[in-house]
């Protein structure tokens, strides 16, 4: 039997099966222990410090007790606290991004994904550099500035050289006032050497979903291909960090295994990164199993209802306050709307989950990775967010200023966010409105910017932001940032 050790570099010790089972048992036993629940909620509350606001976060055991709790008033309190924490660090900003599928060739056998190797009737496509150029121009013309590139695992079709060349192509395209300023990368677990190459290519976050933390289920769900190696996959973030990538994005595919198990595993993974590398995950994604070609979500008996899904989001926000949380267009407008209140800080908009989908007039289905529930245009999503009182942000400033890893975290921790993220959100939203928005979205947006500029606490920062907003409106000058 292996022993739980968050500092270990061995998967089975930092994601420890016995510790997860004990955590679930402990949470179940204490799910109505009001005294304990109150003390956990109090520990997690934002505290004022001389620099701003500090949040302590929670251990995987404490967070699991909150997740298990079924007392309605306490759940209400949790949701309120999640929102409070979100307000403290993210304000009303929501960062926008889009996925870009480069290739759906894949040698793995993941049973929940239509790109699995044995699926012979799905159309296989790998974009050429010219096709990538066309896709990126289409994304720039929508207003996107931040992409997450996706590719199946295939050493021949999707070699690291192909990925690196594609990143270079994406960054090089300047179409009208458009630019992709941050490329996050979601590709298979790889070597330290390859992670170093990705870092040198200027990637933002390296994203790799664990899919499931339960090793036994993992081996069954990934019966063939290199991804079958649970330890290699689970230890990937440590290799990425060793290769110099200090912004990493975690995620599980909810629905494959019991959610309590996944949640505890996710929290332990975050604790492990903090313990070993001194910096927790930059983001956590919360996808759920969805219908796709050759895939029936009903076949997975751990599917989650919306209520539990929302509780998971709130508990993540409370437990890891400095970590961004991402929700994709797998979810409907209604679910996305609710999750925003509970701590989601980044959403995708107008996504096409097929290879080459952005240059097609109609949404193609023959190479999609999953069905998209929220099919609105980016303009519609931006408009909707503003009507709900949020500021859609296209900010990529930290990446561009080299504020990654713990330097990004110290921005959060020293309370400079309101003088930094807030004006950046307003300036990038202004760019979007001037260059891409519909008349109605422009009207709502400019009024919002005017109102929100007044909320920048530092007078000098407020004045500079105002001048920059005016410059964006009256000229082609772009890419202002704090
Ligand atoms: S989840 Fe990723 S690795 Fe698995 S089959 Fe799909 S594309 Fe391939
Ligand atoms: S300033 Fe940095 S932390 Fe703030 S929104 Fe921009 S990229 Fe994110």
C-alpha cells in the first residue's frame, strides 16, 4: 500500500487512492456536522490585509466536507461565499477564449471520445498551415484574442514539430486590427524536452485533463495507446513545470467516475503542485461527458445533474481561490449563467469543436469532438454577459508582461487586481466593441465601460485607462495594457 505524500513525484503517492477513500468517508461522516462546516467556511472567507484581500483556501478533506454537505442553508452560504471570493479576485470580469482544433488524428482508445482510434467513420482532418491561417483569421474577425489549441495524440500526424509550427503560424497572423495574443495548448502528456520547446514557442497555459483520477477506471477507459499509462499522464504537470511551464491547467471529465472521487483527486493534485512547485494550477476546467459521434453519455452511469455540478463549481472556487475556473460551450446558456455566479472566471464563446470548423458557414458535425450546447455567436455571448452585469474581458496582459506562475499569483495576493485586471478588461472590451461588435452590443458596452472606469481605485491608473479607451475609439492603436 502506498502512503499519501503531496510532495512526492509519484502519481500513486500524491493522488493516493486510500487517502481519497478515507476523505470521502470523512466527508460523508461530517456532512451534517454544522460546527465543522462553519469552521471550514470561516477559514475560507476573504480576509482584509494591509495589501488587499487574502483567502486561505481549503485542504482536500475540508473541501470534500463542503461538497458532501446537504443542509440547504449551508449550501446557500457556500454559494454566497463562492460569489464573495469571486468578487474579491475576479470582480465582475469574465475572460473570453475559443478552442482551435488542429487535428483529430489520434492513436488512443479513450472510450468517451469520438476521436478514439477505432472510430472508423469519423472524418479525420489535420489542418495545414494555410488552413490554420484561415481559421485564425476567422477567429480574429469574431474578436478573439486568446485561443486554446487542441490536437489528438499521434506522433506521426501531430508531431511536436507540427504543434510548434502551428503556434508560430498563429502568433504571426495580423489581420486588420486582430491578433491572437495568447495560445494555450491542450495536447497529450509529453516529455520535459517537449514541454521546454512549447515554453520556448511562447505558449500560455499548458492544459491537460486528467479525465479521471481513479486509476482502475482510468485503465478501463483508456484501454489502448500511450494514454493508457496512468502514471505518465498523472505526472505530466510535474514534467511541464520542470520544462519551465509554470501556468498549468487541470481538469477532469465529470461523469466518468463518482464525482466525490474526482473532486478529492483534483484538490489533491492542486495541493501537490503547490507543495512541490510553489504554485497551484493556473486554471481548472469542469467539463461533463457529452453526446458525440459514437458516444452516448447515458453509457456513463456517473453523469451529474446540474445541482451537483453547481455545487462542485462553488466548492472549487472556495477551496482554490486564486485558480481560474473554465466552462466551455458543452454547457447550455442556462447552466453557464448559473456557474458564473459561483466562481467561473473564463468561458469560451462561439466555439466550433470540429477541425476546420471556423471557416465553414454551417457548423460541421462530421469531425466534432462533442456537441456544442451553447451555439450563440461571440457577439451574442458578449451582449448577454454585459446584460447580466459582467465585463467580458479579452485581456492577455499577464502573459504579455511575463507575469506567469507565482508572479501572476502575487498580483492576486497584493490586491493590485483592481488596478490592473479591471482597466485591462475595459480596454480590451473597448477594442472588441470598436472592431467587431454589433450596434446594440456597442451601445451597451460603451455605457458599461464609462461606468466601470470610475471604479478603478488608483487615480493615475484611471486616467491612463481613460486616455487609452479614447485612443482605441479614435484610432487604430491597440494592445494597451497594465
Ligand atoms: S480524448 Fe484526446 S487522446 Fe483520447 S481519443 Fe480523444 S483526442 Fe485522443
Ligand atoms: S491582468 Fe493578468 S490576471 Fe488580470 S485579467 Fe489580464 S491576464 Fe488575467
